[in-house]
């Protein structure tokens, strides 16, 4: 962090709203883009990004300068998105009710390349399990996986956000994926369809 950013953080911690607005001015678009990639909905992304920024303001006293401000803020955004997804049972999949032929006289089978309801349900259950398992990971692994596998950022971008080396990023993602797989395999409440391979 540069001296200007440190000064703005200290002023924000004393309740200076103007300083806080200056502090986050370069990051509002970044925050919104994270929420949009996770929630896949513009309105939700706008609401949740605003909610996350409010949390950043309310909790800025707890920021102790040990990590970069952007990384600390990013974690709040990700956790706010995950909380929203859990509370609203949001997944990126919607399941339509099957259409039944009138009078049950006959049904003409037409090739449909869309996933079947069963496949969609299995995918939906997988996503629920992934979100649940993600929340059991240590922050360092969870953040790295979300940046890479959900936000589709490059290893270089992740290293920049987390202010660590490429080797550290690759290690966290690899170990995080393995831990994620182990958690899901041990989950007694996993779907009846069974999920053997997560990532």
C-alpha cells in the first residue's frame, strides 16, 4: 500500500466519509464485476456490491494493515455474495417443469440437446455442495479457488490481488481443490445422485 492509501484508510477509520469514498473510488467497478461474475444477475450484483461496500465501511476499523486493502475488501465481497447465494438458494441453473402431452395420447420424441431435468437437478445439487464445501475451506484456499474457478481470473491476476507469488497461487488452488474434493466426498448429506468428481 502507498502512503496515500494508508492515510485514506486511517481517516476512514475515524469516520471520514469523504476519505472512504476516495479510498474505494477505484475499486467500485472491481467490486461490482466480482459480484456479477458470482451472481450472474445485474440487479443482484448491484445490490450485493453496495451491501459489501457498506460492510467494508462498517468494518474498516478491523483492518490492521497486515494485508493489502484490496485483498481484505475482496474477501468481504466474496463472503457477501456467498451469503446471498445461500440465503436465497441461488444457483446458476434453473429447472423448468416438464411438459406433459395433452390427453396422454402419445408423445413424439424429438432430440433435445438441452440437459435433461435429471441432469439439471444433479448439477444444481453439485453447486449447492460446492458452495457448502467452499465455506469449510480456510480463507486462503477459498479465495484462490473463487478467483480462479468462479471469476476465471488468470494466475497472474490472482497473484496481484493476493500480493503473493505465482507459485503460492498455484499451490493454494491445487491444495484447495483437493481439500474441496475431500470435504464433498465426506459429506454425509450429499445428493443421492452422488458426486464423485468436483473439479
